[in-house]
C-alpha cells in the first residue's frame, strides 16, 4: 500500500515517510544505477542519461534499515487494516441499530393506529347504542301517548245489547275482524235471543260436556282459540263472546255476515 493513500498518511511517522520516500526513489533510480562493490576497486563511472541526475545507491535488503522499513510498513498496514475493520463493524452496528429503531418506530405507530381505531370503534358503538336506546324510548313514549289518546277517545257504550254490539264492532275494527251490526244482531237473536247468559244443555256439545254459552252460543274450545286479548276471558261476557264468535266465523266463513244458521 502506498504511503500516500488518502485517509491513512497521518498514521505514519516522519522517519517512516522518509524511508518510504527513499525506497521509492531507489526504485526509480535503479534503472540508471551502477552498483558499487563492497570489496573496493576502481569506481565505475555511471552512465549519464539525458534529463536524469546521476545517483549512486548501495542497497542491501538484509540491512537493518531495510528490515526496519519493511517491519514498519507491515505494522502500518496492520494498523490500517484493523482500523478499517473497526470502522466497518461500527458502520454495521449503526445500520443494525437504525433498522431496529425503524422497526420499533413502525411497531409503535401501528399500535397507536390500532388503539385509535379501537377507540373510534368503541365510540361509534356507544353512540349507536345510545341512539338506539333514545329511539326506543321515543317509540315507547309515542306508543304510550297514542294508547292514552286512544283510551281518552274510546266511546262510552251502553250496557245493553246495542251497546255490546257497538263495542264489539269497535274492537273488531282494531283487529281487522269483518262483520256488521246487522250480521251480529241477526245471529245473536237466532242463537240466544239477546240473553248473554244463555246456555245450550241439550245438543251434542252439551252431551260432550262443552255446552254452547253466551250471546252467540260459543263452546269453550272455540272461545279459547279465538279469544281477543283486551276482552274478558269469560264466555258469558257479552263483548268477549261476540268478538270471539265473530273471529271464528271470519276464519271459517269469511265473516259473521255469511252465517245464517248454526255454525
């Protein structure tokens, strides 16, 4: 390695620089040298070359100076090699640390993003639940208000056959059960003559233990199956009896108006 290598010349001592310069000069001048024997004799005149200075050198590779120079150069090369290795290792460590730092930063950013997304999702879910609860409460309030208005608007019916039929029609209308005043009245008069406590104790139903009862002579299984919530669960109750019988007739005949005999 040349002593003039950039970045490493500062590591050489002045004596090393001088010795290396001497070796370089020796190599350059070797082409024009006439070696001088050590045992004496007539000194040979060096042949002058055009444009060159005549220089006489005596070089012995085994001399202490040459050996010291070689050792110094080897030492310097070793020092330079170790320094380059240390610099490479330091650079590799720095790169590894930078990579780990970047990975840690990316992981931290990812965790922060996930936490933010989770918090946003929780907030959205809470807002949705609150909105649903608010809507449900509003709906309940509206239904309650409507029920109150309905109760307030409910007409007062007379406690007689006319009132029972009209109240039954009022309930039937809310439950989409077909039937008219005339259809109900006609069948009531045929079945019970308008007596809400009428009971049939002689037909086949009576023999089977389930006698027909009430204004429209309904047996218990039919009354139970077609009873409308909101009316009394009593076969003798005139309104409950009419509504259950009309509901049964609508299911079997299309309407109580279509019934003209025992059904």
